[in-house]
C-alpha cells in the first residue's frame, strides 16, 4: 500500500507567525532555544507530508465550514487545513498552546 504524500505550504499568516515566534524567542531566550523551536516547528510541518488526517481536530472553533487540525511542536500548535484532491496541507497559523482558540477564528 502506497501512502499519499501531501505538499505542505505555509500561508502568509503562518510565515509571519513563525517570524514573530523566532524574534520573540531571540529576544527573551538564547539563540540555541530560538533555533531548536524553529527547527521543531518546521520538522513537524514537514511531517505533515504523510498522514495529516491522523492529527487531532482543533477544538473551540466551531462554525467554520471546513475541518481544521493541528500538530504540536514545543508549546505551539501548527494549525492546518487539508485540501483534497490536490493533496495539499496548508498551514494557516502557528499559535501558543495557551492562546484561546476563539481568538484564532479571524486568522483562519
């Protein structure tokens, strides 16, 4: 059995989120932590090329017309949507675990 391979793309908002996270960590922590977190987020995003449907559905954002899932990297949620039949995973946002999901709806 051959697994589908998905193309993973970052939305403009997700790219901006990643830049903000890295910038914040660069100011508040060390360069090594900044790099570890960035690498962890990018590795998790790359991992979505296979079996993105296995990731949990993001709770607390009911009312959207489509399903939104997330993957975890450190204390961050990589929030994404799967598009069929193009086999594309679009990363919509990257948010800290403590952020209220209802605040994210406008970004999705």
